[in-house]
C-alpha cells in the first residue's frame, strides 16, 4: 500500500526528470517503473528516511547509465534526432506538472548537447530547484563539483534563442492559419507566417522517408510541405494538439498517428518546425 501511495505522489516528478534526461517517453516510463521495483525490494531490507530523494537518485542514476550505453546508437542514428513527443489534448497546458518551456523540443535538443552529469545537475538545479547539497547526494559528486557543472551547463544553455512572448492562443491561431493555408495551397499566407530564415527538422530514424538534414529558408520549407501534402492519402486528417507544451499538429492516416509536428516561435512568426515521423517514437500515441 505504501508503494502505491508513493507511486501516485512521485510518479509525475520522476517521469518529468527521466523524460528531460532521455528525451523519450517510453524510456522515462520504464525508468520510473524500475525505480519503484528497486525501491520495493530494498525498502523491506532497510528503512529509507527520505523516500523522495531516494527515488530521484535511482531515476537519475539509471538515466545517466542508460544515456551512456545508448551513446553509440545515437552516433549511427539515421538523419536528425528529435525527442519523442508528449502530446496533450487541445488547451492551455500551463497548469501541467510538466513545466512547458523545459519540455519544448528546442529546450530538449539543447539539453542533449550537455554531458550526462551536466544535464542531471542543470535539470535538478534550474528546473526542479534542488539545492547543491541535495544534488550532490543524488548524483554522488561533491557540492563544489556540482556547482562547477551547473555553471558550465548554464553557459551552454544560454545560447538558446529567447522564447517568444506570444501567448498560447496567439501561437495556436498562427498554427491553425498555417495548416489551413497548407491545405488550401495558399503559398503566400504560409510565407507570411514563417520567418525568412526559418528551419525545418524532421526525424524519420531511417524507418520512413524524411529529410536527412535540416531544411533552411521559408521558401524551401513551403515547397517541401506542399509536396508532402500532395502525397498524403485521402484518409488523412490533421488535429490541433499541445505538443511538448506548445501548439502543434498531429497528422493521422487511417487513424494511425503518422506525424507529430511541433513549432517554435520567434517574435510573432514561426521560426522552427520539428516533425517526428519515426514510428518507434510515435508508438506510445497509437490507440
């Protein structure tokens, strides 16, 4: 019974940590389950005073181990790598336990550039507001070492572009206008909604057809999207959803999730479009 209560209380936090570390919904869910199984087997033998800290420690250390063992796979990944999408129902997700800026696709991609330990320290300090002493106990490094890692990581993360000041509804309206323009073949409207130097990144993982390299400039992106649109079968449809905390689109073909698109805004225009097509990364979204 105690484990069930702990699961209900701490699952959101543990999933949040694991997902930001791994960029994978399925891996995060596995790590959370594993943490509770480990806790269950150990708690019978010895009393654990700070259960929350102990569970965080298991999840974080297993995440670091898993990232290291997966590093070689990432090196031979076909094309661009994008995180598995978290898709919520339409609406403002600002009250979600997953703080939206730190699960945006752009933020998760920047986290991937940090070393495993730097990522752990940065997330625990910046996103989850842990003290250096608490972080030290979780990742088993000295407080001074954790402080140094945090400052290195923060410097790297400062390279990220400023988040748009647009409110959720305005961004959603732009996404809807862009999608409607795409369906009608209104190239002028699509170009109007995109920044001139916008970037399109797709992840097919070598499993389905996708651009292997980023596509630059609004004109090339519009050309690509119109050609994709022509190839979509008649039984396809688009749904507006919240993708990684921001307005996005899910493309269904015969009720199967074929693409998940998330968008990033700069000023008042779309600056980046991320499209996940790798079926392995969409498996958790299939009904």
